[in-house]
């Protein structure tokens, strides 16, 4: 069915001249700032019949149809829709509707193909995170059995909320979409429920002792083992978060009744939905991570000895530098070590590393999620009611909006000149650090060293690393607001550099 004869936004047209579905989705966010029509066309392209399989699968790459990338297409379509609305003052509902219809097929493919036991816990394969786990999650496990994936399940929770929000938007003009929005609410409810009680066995992806989410290994003999690797896998549950304002759902009585039914009849769902009465109405908040678990996760994420780097959030906790995760299978040791630069093992050819480096796409989603949590927690008059230490142990308290800006600044710092005129992105490259002909030619690398911010992997990965443009826009717009319209001259000069 595949016939690729189109102009496509590529991850890297020089070093890696092939598209990847989730790379392209992230590319469309910065592209939408300059050319929303092209961004929309790219998202639609992957859903056309000469790309999408008749069964609803989106090709992960043009050379590996069996792999799956995280399902971020709906998120990207919604973000591009909102970016265009903000900058052009109008909504392209036709685009949103076209995307939605095709994503219904893709969602059904996920539910039918990647939920092996039918228990709303997903096994997506490697999910684009390559060598992040102790095993190659695309291959047959050396232990036998299956892995109940915290990340795949959370991506699906996020997917449900993305499609629900799109359906609610379309329902404003066509009530038929109200029923579909209720269906995605139902899917989210059962995913949230399953993460806390897998197949009714009392087994959770959440570890109450560590205050973190982990994958669970199901062995052929019926045993279950939580794999305590502190990685991005345990942070992805943060992405499934959405706030529903009363001005939206009060006009959709069917959806509102269905929402209330879940609240009334599934008391345990109360851990994943909160209701707050504000001066402007009632807000309802859906999330896989409630406020109590959020504090526990952020305590680990914002610890500079764990995930928090001077340059963003690492993909693996630095804790594993001195405490590698080990598992013995048939006399062979499998392990995960903290590797802040290139991979030291041969999984996936050794050319991809999620065991320590900083990756822009997931950092961007963390920042966006923190802002959504903040939007709900500050809906009442107490604007600082939810504070966390940042960094952990510093005694410095921040609200979640300020945490999101702090993470944004750290990511932007990768590209900025320091007091000595050095850019972290250029690492030890003498020409790029010193030569006047090269030092201002900034490259957008695939990922970045977890400790010093130097660029790694493909050096022309202008796609998802281009998300820094959106972060710069947001950080300095915030600074304008806080400085009554005036930018600090030194900060402005750093931005220009």
C-alpha cells in the first residue's frame, strides 16, 4: 500500500534521510510558527491512503513497518490547530475533522493490536525510546512472557485525551461528535483504572515505595516483576493530563452526564479526576497522575542527582551511574547503566541512546504537561497552592509554571553563549567554539549530553530539536509580561546570539 512520492519534513536529510512518524509530528510544531499550511499538510500526509495501512497503522518509518512510534499525531494536530488559531485568528475545522476521522482508524488499530491481554495495558514495542530498557522491547524477550509498559499505556492515555478534546471541539458545531468524545473519555477511564490494578490482579505500574512508575515483566510461570529502572518510561504518565472547563462541557449535556456517571459509579476513578469550583465556573481535571503522586514523581524528576541536568531532563536517572539495574536470565546478565553520551551497547546498532542524554521531544511534553497541571491547580484564588522544590533539596519552592520556565531556560542554554563565548551544544569542537567563521553556525543535534549539553547523534536534526524555537518564544514572552513589556538588555542580547 505504501507509495512515498511526496515532499516530507525529514529528521535529517543528510545523515538519516528517512522519515519517522513521531519525528514528523514534532517537526510540525515549530513549522506551524512560520508556515501552518505546510505543517497541516505534513500531518495529513501520514494519514493518507498511500501511507496509512488499511488496518489503520501509521508507518513508523519507510523501512520498518512493524515498529511503532508513540501515538503523538493527535497531539500535534491539536497543537498546530491552536497555533494557527492564535496567529491567524481563525480555526481550520476542516483540517481538524479530516485528521480526526483517520485517527479513529489508527486508535482502533492500537487497541486491537497492542493490548495483548485485553486489559487496557499496552505493549507497544520499543515505542521510539530505542535502548531505554533492559531488553530490546521490539524483540522476543529472553525471559519469555510480556512487558506491561508504563510508557505505552501512558501514551495511549494521552492519545485518548487528545482525541477527546478534538471531538469536543468539533462537537461545538456538530453534536454527533459528543458521543465520540464520551467514548474516548471511557477509554481513558479504563486505562487509568488498569494502571492501578492490572487485570484485576492488584498489581500496579505505580511503585508506592519509590513513588515512581515502572514497567512490569510478566513471566511465563505467572510471576510478575516490577523492573525498577528510573527512566523516561516513568515520566511519560505525566503527559496524559487535560482540564475541562465548564464553558465547554455545559453545552454538551450528554458528555457531561457520562462524565458524572463515571465519577458516581467508579469511586476509584476519583484518583484521576478532580473537580474545582472557581469564580468562573467548574473545572474538571483528568490525569493519570493525581496531585499526590505528582509531588512524588517531581521530587525524583527535579533532583539534580537523578533526572535534572543543567540542560534539561535526562532520559535516565543519574542514580544508575552508581546503581546500575541488573537482571540475570539463564546465567546471562542484562543491565542498564547511566550513559549520558553515545550508547555503549549494540542495541539498535548502538546509534541511539535513551540511557542518559537529553531529548527535546519528551522535554517539550514535560514542560507542556507541567503548565496544564499549573492551569488547574491555580484556578482558584490561591495562585501558589501547589509548590515543589526545584531543584529537589534546595529549599527553593516554585509553582509548576515557574518550573516549566526553568526547564525551558535550561534547554535554551544548550544553544546560548556563556560568559566565555562558548556554546554547550558545540562541546569540544574547536572550530565551532573558537573559529569566527564557524562559531555562530548552530547545529540542531538529535539529542544532547546529559551532563554537559554537547550535541550528539545526527547533527542536522532540525525537526524535533527545532522545538527550542517554541520554548524561546514562550520564555521571552513571559519575561515581557513580568517586566511590563521590557526585556532585560543582557537577556535580549543572549537571545540574539
